[in-house]
C-alpha cells in the first residue's frame, strides 16, 4: 500500500503546481471581474468566492485520496469517515443557526472545517495504509490554507 500512497502524494504535488497559478490569477482578477460579468449589484460576490475558493482548491488537490480506501477494499472506513464528517457539518451548522451567525464569519468557519476534515482524511488514510512516509507537504499546505483563510477574513472585513 505504500506505493499507492506515495503515488497519491506525487499526484498531490503535481496538481498543486498545475492549479496554483491559474487559481491565483483568478482570485486576483475576481474583484474586478465580478461587476463586469454579473453587474454592479453582484459586486460583493467576490467576498464569498474568496472565502470558498481555498477549501475548493484543497478539495481539488486531495480528491484522489478518497478513492484510495475503495482501492484497498476499506469502504467501511470511508463510510464512517463521511458519516462523521456529515454529522460534524450538521453540528457546526446547528451552532451557527442557534447563534444566528449566517454571514461571512459562518463561511470562514465552514471553510476551515472543510480544510481540517480533509487533513483528517489524509491522516486516516496514512494510518490505515500503514505508510511510513511523512506527509509534511500536505500538512504544510493545510496550515497555509488556514492562514490564508484568516488573511482573507481580515481583508474582507
């Protein structure tokens, strides 16, 4: 299984190099492009797109990891992982509804929640496959994305 995980890690790095520049350019042009594309009444849409872009980017990078559990015939682990992720999203949403906090803060909380769950999934796969290789690249990337979420948060507000 070590080879499968090493291959997935290599794909992670390749996807990062391929997607980083286009994603960055889109984010840089987003603030000016939204009013042109959708009209002035949609000018604040870029705030939401900024916040949601990082978890989407990280999801694109790590999507292939979710198939590893199917390949090694551990579907039950995948099921429970997704079940706990769903329950945690429902819990976070319930807390946000209870405190009536559906605004940009809620999007940031949900974005960081998604990034953390992706990291948990990578660690889970690493443990199940008994991979000895450290995934420093994935951990550093997740920490950078969480830091960027806070930077975007400060810029937006």
